[in-house]
C-alpha cells in the first residue's frame, strides 16, 4: 500500500480524534451537570449550554478541516500526480502529519474545554448561576486553540498542495 493511499485516510482520522475529544469533554460536563440539576433544576439551561461547548471541535473545526482536505486540497494533489501511488512520500507524510496534528489539537482543546465547563458547572449552585458568563469566557479560551489548530492545518494543507 502506497503512502498516498494511507494519506487519504488521515483527514478522517483528524475528525475522529476531534470526535473523541468532544465526547470526553461532554461526558465530563454532563457527569457534573446531572448532580447540579438534581440539586437545582433551575440550572438545567446553563448546564446544557456548558455541556454543548466541547462539541464544536468535532462539529465545526475538525469537520471543516476534513471537508477542506477532501474537497479542495487532496483532489488538487491527486490531479497533479494522476494516481495515489504516484504521490511523492514527502507530500503524503506531510498530509499525515498535518492531519494528526489537527486531530490532536481538536481533541485536546475539546477535552480541556470540557474540564473548564465542568469546573464552572460545579460552582453554579454556590453562585446561583452567577459564574456562568465567566465560565463561558474561560471556555472560549480553550476553544481558541481548536480554532488555531484548524486554521494552521488548512494553511499547511494549502502550502503542501502547492508543492
């Protein structure tokens, strides 16, 4: 099996890692959130919002990276070389590396965002929901690294596609 064939699988691997990170982040918030809702049902809207935040890395950033790779950059590379097995190894391994980086950036961003959201959730009862806005801002800091990972990946794909 050529490196070009293997390369074609890796944008999907990036999305898969983003899904894993998002799932772990949501699980962390949801497990805290159930305890919060059982004590104060009025906090359920805030818990649901906090629980959704880690999903963006899989639903948006990982998906956009995968979509751009499969619909813009990889077809251009394939058109240049004609067949997957003729794509040079340096290009194939660059795509594999970029996709792996993006996948881990999204996974780690989603997982740590889940931790921030869970920590915010634990304080909802104590603050009567007052911590929610600040918690969302702090979670947005973690979100930023998911956005940067996607942008870096797309930028690097465009450079590699131009080789």
